[in-house]
């Protein structure tokens, strides 16, 4: 890749269609069907409903049980490794529900693949199914439903072998569900989850056509440990927000939170790893806390002005959030 300024890279990722606000999509649908929404789409890491709230014969403890759903899937990864992509999709969806305190109940899948009459495409389908199976076994999440779409080709070329999945979870303590925005300046920004130099399957890789074939490694032990960490963190009063990592990595995730919070942030990274630290798409979450938390990776702090500052060694890069606010919020309105 040619020498491109960090600011140009970050702007391109922040305004990618896969990173910008999804509000133009979900605001067009009734988020309050049946009137049992506790946290709507866009208010927490995953939406939470109270399915038993309208049953007067049930005790209050039962009425207060929440249900949430997380989703996962990345066609960019699928072009590289269909099985690992499917495994990561299940883990991604599961960790989303952990961000609101969910205990996993079950999973469903939508498998989108090419022509099974062609050996290579059938091989991708088998790998995708195997990936879903392996992940569900390792996380002890039963598959309760699903569907398969085959023969997805355009001019003889198959779609990326994509396993799109959802994980459903029970939320016993709905009062602990955190928002995905912060209020306090000078709060600590922590990352939960692994670091990786692998940029394969990332939005950065797609935009700049790097064609990397290395995906982040997947550790089920870490996924399980991170899930418990997240469920414990949301019970702490000092934790203001818990946000699952998404497209665009740490940068893509924080941009969305900052724009919705109408506040900025400072981050600090080593020069040798700043691109992967910001843009590698690993599994995990960001935690915003007004108090220090031992054992987590501190990556920066929130602030009151509308500016993102990335400190790389002795150099500081300023990023004006106001300059992208409108495009980030409204880009998808021209499509949906």
C-alpha cells in the first residue's frame, strides 16, 4: 500500500457504508412491537425486550426477565476462511449479548452460499456448517432454528460464503444494562478482548485493497473469559457504557459512540502497531468507566470537546468529529 496519511485512512474507514450509522435503517421499523421493549435498537449493545411483562398472573421477578439477541457475520472474512468466519460469527453474536448481561439460550443461522454442484463452493458450504457447529459446541449454545440459501451466484461467481447468525440470551438483571454512549469527560476507555496484527477481513483491508489473507486468531477460552468479564463489569456503577467491537475495529466502534455522545476522545498507541490497534477487527468490547479497572487494557480517555486525538509516539493526530457528523449520520438515507 502506498504511503497514506493516517487522517485519510481514518476518514475513509469512519465513512465506510459498513461503519456509518444504521439509524436510517432501523428507524423505519417499529421497534416497539407488542410494547415490551426495554432497550430499543441503538440504546444498548443489543436490544432488550420483556416478553413476560404483560402477564399479570406471573410474579414480578418473572416479568422482569429480559431477552436479547446479538448478531454476527462478516462476508469480508468469509472470502478468506469460511469455517473460521462462521465460528467468529457465533462468538461475535454471543459477546454482544454478554455486553448487556445475557446468559446464552440458543442460536439461529442464515447460511448464504454458492452452487453446491460445484466442488469448491460445496466445500465452502461444508466449512461454514462445520464452523457454526464447532462454535456452538465450544460455547454450549444450541442451534434452535435456521435456514440455508444456495445457488447464490452472479455471472457464475458465488457470493462470499457467509454464515449470518443470531444468538439469543436471557437477561436477569435488566437494571444493569448499560447504554452505548458516555456522559463523563475524562472517563477511562478500556478494551476487553485480544489484540492482533491481522488485518484480513477488516474494513480497512477492503477499502484499501490490501488483500490480506490473515485473520485474527480465535480463542474460545478468551471468548468465555471475556463474556464473564463483561457480565461482571455492567454491574459496576462506575461503568458508563459497554460497546461491542464492530466493523472498523476500535476506531470504527469509537467513532459511532463519540458521534452519538457528541463528545470526543484521546487515544494512545505505539507507532509500530497503531494501524492494527485501531483497525484490526478482533472480538471483544470497549468499556467506558469513571474509575480505573485493573486487568483491562487502557487505550484512552473521553473528553468534552468534539475532537478525536490519536497520540502515536511523540506525534498527535487531530480528527474533527464535526466534519464527518452529517455524513456519518445520514449516508445510508440515500440507499434506504
